[in-house]
């Protein structure tokens, strides 16, 4: 029983660390890329849903976010979080917890992308799924839960996309496009567990100067104090990070070959 409690505490510590890091990154994001006002458009809402929308009083919302405000009040950073737009790709054991904490932290616009359904084996790691959710899309299950936390659609805009991200514009459609009136995403969360697709998403963001947090391997790990948040190039002792780096190099070489450019070692020296 004691070991179970320790494990639960370690998981909570790791999730809290990730959520705090994301919130801090959102805090420092420049608002220059915004052209919308505080009332961002609801691109996934129909007229019927809007007519029944619940409004949350300011005092209730303020109290819900009071602990976050205490942490960020010195820099007046809460408005950056409550007006931010975040894309989360992958809603499994990592992505579902991340999206859950972002919604509770006050992020205004969340586009949630995943093609998969909740399975029995998902229940040991998914943030909110229960037995009755088995067989339903992970996106739907998560959105239903988050809407109970914040029923006011003007304060939490949920944009569900039940579709697989592939990196192919024709197949993905407008999945990666920011909401109407927004120049760019404040942050993209990569919680994909497939190496080629993961590399495609990171490459897409890097080319467009979009901030992306890519979640690497944590399976079988038991010491949350060794979680490392850094540039992908400095990640170590992580097989998934190594595989993603190799894939990104392959993509870069392929694109350079097609364009006739020379590959460098990062210092401008040609590798031939």
C-alpha cells in the first residue's frame, strides 16, 4: 500500500511539473502574433449550442483560478494564459493529462487532436476516462469532462478533432491552422507516440517558428526528480528522443537534397 501511494505521488509530481512548465512558457509567449480580442471566435460551435451556452460569473471564474493568479501575479501573466491558444496532438496517457491541466489552468482555446478510441487498457493511464467511456473517441471523452469543469464556452473554447495527424497537408486539412483571427498558435503540445509522425509535427513547427513541447519517453521510469525539460538536442538516456532526433536528421537531409542545399553540422561547416 505504501509503494502504491509513493507511485501515485510521483506521477502527480511529474504531471504537475509538466503543467507548470507549459503554463510558464505560455506566460512568456509574446502577444505580438495576436490580432483577436479577448473574445476569440468559436469555430466549432453551431447556433444551437451557442443559444444554450452557460455563462460563468466573473467572481466564480476568478476564484477557480485564484491559486494560479497568486503564482503569476508578480508578472501580471495570467492574461497571457487566459487568452492563449494551444494545440494538443495525442490524447493518451500524456496528452490527456496535459490538456486536462491546461484547461484547469485557464487556457482559453484548446484544439484537441486524436483519432483513437478509449480501450480497456487505456483506463490505467488516461486522465479522465472511465469504464463507461470505452469505445468512445478520446477527444469526445476529454471534451465532455472539460466542459463540466468550465461550462462557459466563452472562457474555455474546445475544438475537438477526431482525426489522425499525418504531416500531409492534403490528409490533415486545416487541422494545424490556428483559429480564425489568430496569426499563430501560442504553443503546440506533441504527445504522439509514433516516431515518424512525431518528427513530422516537430519539423512542421520548427519551420514555422511555432513553440512546441514534445513529450518523450517516460514508460518504466520511477524517479520524477530526473525529468529533464530542455532542447531536444540535449536530451539524453531517452531512446524515444534519440529516435526522433535521427528521424529529424533524415528529414532534413532529404529536404536539403531535394532543394540542392548543403547539410551542415550546426556550425555552418558543410558535411559534404
